[in-house]
């Protein structure tokens, strides 16, 4: 190949490389790009939403009467992620029955407007230890937040805590190519509750038929 042809090859290759880089730049940052939208039941709302981040706060049980109240109070450390994730820990994990110790909470959130959201999550409580004739059991708990934005650093709302029937930790003796099946009481953590309450007097029979109802306030944890 003579020098003239070699220079021509280099020029063509340079043009192709420039065109490829330009195309990638356009693909990465399209002209007229709009802010991300989250499509809530109420319609699209612009991201980022004000509850994304980590929080610290307090929840306290609402009761029909002092005589029937367990007087449950807790501190909590929830985190909500931009992709709809919810994780939390609380001080009941540190203590004993009937509401602790328990596993950490995890679930997800859905915006109901640009200033409100719901979050459903699950955790597990110990129910009974194994015996010679029966496996250990755990109590599944499914909770729902109904949450409102006071300002960028403050959220408030209500929590319903629904207690399920114990799930046995039974050994199924799986063979190669078989997998566990979730059935019976193990389906409770996966099932959204139909009824939700801000006032426990609306459902006065008590758990497990009715949820425990809490009011809460949380504040943003900032660097």
C-alpha cells in the first residue's frame, strides 16, 4: 500500500470513529430530554420524589381504649430508594415478645401523588421452637404505610400492622430438580390487605382480624 492510500485509510477511519462517538453522545444525552417521570395511580409525577432517602423517627400505637392498648412505641430507621425499594429496622428488634425480636423489614413503595405514597413491607416474628414432633414456626407480619410529605425533611402518616397465622418451617425432602412451594399460611406475606385504617375504632376486634394502628413522624438523615 502506497503512502497516499495509507493516508486515505487513516482519514476514513478517523471519520468513522468520530461519527461513532458522536452517535453515542447523542444516544446518551438526547436533545430535548425531559426529567424522569414516575407514573403513580394519580398520574405521572416528576422525579426525584421528596421521600427518597434515609430517615429516623418515632411511631406510637393508636388505641381504642387504654384498657386494651399494648402501649407499643418504637424508633425506626427506614430507607426508601428511587427504584421503589423500602427497607427498615426498628427498636422492637432489640427486645422480646410479643413484637420482638423480629427480622428487618423489606418491601416497596408506590406514589399516590407528588406528596404522598403507600409502602407495603414484611418481616418475621418467632412463634414456636421445634419439638420432637413439630417443626419451629414463625409469625409473618405485613405492614402498610400511608405517608404524607410535610416538607422535604419531614414525613408523617399511619402504619397498619397485620399479623398472619404461624408458618411452619417444615423440611420437605426435596429431590434434584424440585423446589419449595409457598402455600397455606406462607402466602400471607405476599397478599396485600384489603382494608386499611387510620383509626383503630373502625376495626375494634383487634389482631389478627384487625391490624395494630400506629401514627408516625420521621425526619430525613442528611450528611
